[in-house]
C-alpha cells in the first residue's frame, strides 16, 4: 500500500480524534492549510512536521518515510530551505543588471546629450574613467562573491 505524507498526517489526526480546526490551532496555521497538506495541494515545512509528530505521537520516520521515499517532499524541502542558493542567483542578476545599466546610461548620455564640441570630453570621461572603474568594481564584486567559479574573471574581459 502506498502512503504519502497527506494520507499519513490525515490518518494520524483521525486516530487522535482531532479535527482539522484543533490541529490548525495547535500548529498556529489555518484549517485550510491543514486541509491542503492532507490533500497534498501543498506540503508542510519541517517545523510543522515536527510539531505534528509530537501532536499525533508518531515518529518523524512514520510521517516522512514510507515504503518509498517521498521524492517530491524532499525536493520541496531542499528548494524551500536553500536560501543561500537563491540569494547567490539574485546577487548575480543584480550585479550584471547594474553593470549593464551603467554602460547603457553612458552610451545614452554620449549619443544623445553631447554636441560636436563636447563629445571628445565626454568620450574620454566615459571610455577612460567611468567604464573602466565600473568594470573594475564589478570584477571585484564577482571575484569576492565567487560568481561562476573559475570563470569569474572572464566577465571582465
């Protein structure tokens, strides 16, 4: 017989003669959340699983394992608790976006807001100061945060 986490927590709740409302109150969640967990529309976080284990007097092994491992639940837990990975991805995107925004701003100012007389001055300022300094700073940020591993310095080139 195949068991999933939803049917296990429902069976444990019924065996303890508790309603979804009672369990929701004990866990500090809504009744709808309990229903969603039992119907596997969503999964409980690990803290809620531990609380249910205590509330129902069942082991974590009973709730989390069956004859087959619960791959979907483990994937969900890994994804929901991997904050570092998501922060790294966000930092990479922000770094690249900032760099490209500075380059785009420099080009817009150079092409649209310079007349023939001051184009040389702006050109020197952008090409010899703003863009190299920006590239250097972004390279340091990429290197410090170890974005892209060994290929981190290729971004500068």
